[in-house]
């Protein structure tokens, strides 16, 4: 039978991949500045607020996510975060204005917040 030590680098590599996906997901909005401003009639201030909205949720849940990871474990927390951040990302396509974009960017930050604490816990546990 394979021992857990045989999987340690697999866990580290998968952790790295999910963090890269997480980063790409949050930063992709910067490539859509012009289309978003045009589609929703946003000015530079509003777009800046939407871009910064992510940080509101992310800041809250990076701390809260660490607590959740300690309570539920990295696997459950990470799986839940991945599902919910995917839902938030998909719902961004249904936005109809500034308020919706702002709210979903905050929600995206909340759902991605636990990812770094989960990665830290997973790597700590496996290494």
C-alpha cells in the first residue's frame, strides 16, 4: 500500500495549481476594464470600487477562513470555497449594473478568502 509520504508532493503541486487558478480568477477583471465600463456605463471611480470590492470580502475571510480551516480541515474548506467561488464567478455573467457587480465581487472575495489558509494548512500537514 502507498504511504501518505508518497502523496506529499502531489498535495503540494495540487495546492500550487489551485492557488494559481484562484489568482487568475480574481485578477481576470483587469483584462475586462474597457468592456465592463462600456457595457455598464461605469466611470473610473466605479470601476475602481468594483475592483476593490474583492478586497473587502477577501480581507474578512482570510482571517475567518483560517478559523474555518482549523475547525473543518483544509479539504472540506477548500472544496467548499472552490464550489462557491465558481458559483460567484458564474453569476458575474448575470450582473445588470454597478450594485450587482460590486456585491458579487465582495462575495468572490469572501469565497476565495479561505484558500490561502487552507493551502498553508494542507502544506503544513503534508510536509
